[in-house]
C-alpha cells in the first residue's frame, strides 16, 4: 500500500479511485465496513481503492488538553489499512488551517483537485468542513457538482449497540479487553519503544520491558495477560499497566514480562496485545509479597493464554 502524506500529490495511477473517508481510529468493525464497501465498489469498476484519513485526530486539535484517547498510532492505522488490502492511503495534515476549510472547499480542493476521486464512501455519521458544516447529504450534493459519487454505509451494530471507537474506549476503561477485541476484530495493541527503567523486575527474577503509553487511551490500570510481537512471533507474557503503587516516584507505564524469553529488547519497538484483565493494581506489604504476587500473576496469565486465540500476523 502506498502512503501519501504531508499534502503530497496523488500519483496518476490512483486518480479516479474510490475513496473511503474517515478518521478510522482503531479500524474496528464499523470502519472495516466503510473501507470494505469502497474496496468492493473499486474492484467492480476496475478502479483503485483509497482511504483518506486525518492526522492528528481532529479532536486533538480542537481539545489539545483532553486526556489521551488514541486506539491506534498513525503508523498502526496505516499498517492495518495495508493489511486490509487498500491500494493507497492519503493522510491529510489536520491543523487550524485545514479545519477552516468550508465543506465546498474540502470537496473541491482535496477530494477533486488533490485526489481526483471518482466516488467517496463514508459512514452515516461522517461530518466535514469548518464547524462540521458538511454531512453525508452535503457530501453527495457538493460531490455531484464535481462528478464525484457518494455512498453511505450504515452503522454496524451487535447485541450491545453500535460499534464505535467511543464504545471500545469505554470497554477498555472498564477492564473488558476481550469485549473490546471483539469489536476491533483483534486485541487492543499498544506499540512503543522499550525504555530503560529501574530494573526492579530483574532483581525480583522477573525482568520487564518498559513501554511508555504515549497518546494511547489509558485502559483500566492493573495486571494483564498479554502477548508481544517479538522476533516474528507472538510471545506470551504478563504485564502491569498503571502507575506501579509499590514504586516511587509514580510513573505511568506498561511493564511486560515475557515467559521463557531472555533476549534484549532495549530500544526496540514492540507491539503488546492486551488479552485479558487479571486484577487491579495493588500496593502490597513489601518486596517479598510483591515477588510472590508476580509469580501468581504469571501463572494466572499462562492459564488464560493457553486457551486464548492468537492474533494473526504482527
């Protein structure tokens, strides 16, 4: 999949394509329905299938002080789109100037002039233009004047309601990673670079890889059964996600202990999948108690992971 960023020109081979529009944070079942509809139309008509998305997330521009909420990093999102089979993704740089585009200018300048779209596909709740002045009806009306067709994909639901990024965030905050994974079609994965830490885990016999949480949503603090993509394979482990109440000073961190693995991960980027929530964070009575609890957590994680399905690929 070709990745077109920073306002770069769309190559001639992708012009005239069918474009799925949206932010697609998390690329969950609902997002997959939108992109899937664009791909099917593109294949029927013999056209390229593209995605047009935004970075940073518009909410980060309008509410810069909001707590972290991302379900995927920009790079993760592009990797997911590539694996889904999209031909190219156009990433619009979303800033104050971009936010000021009128609905008509967005269609004329971005969808028509920059991308050369033949048709666009969006979810039913898609809005665009300054102050969200454009909706799907406006997209169809304005697009028609530029020879751009418009298709709307209805929201995807299940027994619990509409599949949405907000619902997935609520599930993760409620310590329900398995339910979130069902809506995502894969576990929630935190991607980050392994940093040097206090090396307390090593002194206790349980060395950990420390990963900063960055802009990710903060799931419920606690201990998780996890899998980490290391050296081309998913490796089982246990992790503490939170502020480590036994350690001073408090630091928000994901600490991962991989079972039966002794390599050096410092400086490497890893993907850590949260498979199951085991318990909340506890402040225990001393380091001996902490060591015993870590051992119990490891056994609980092994039991869960022995029957949990493995993510596909990496």
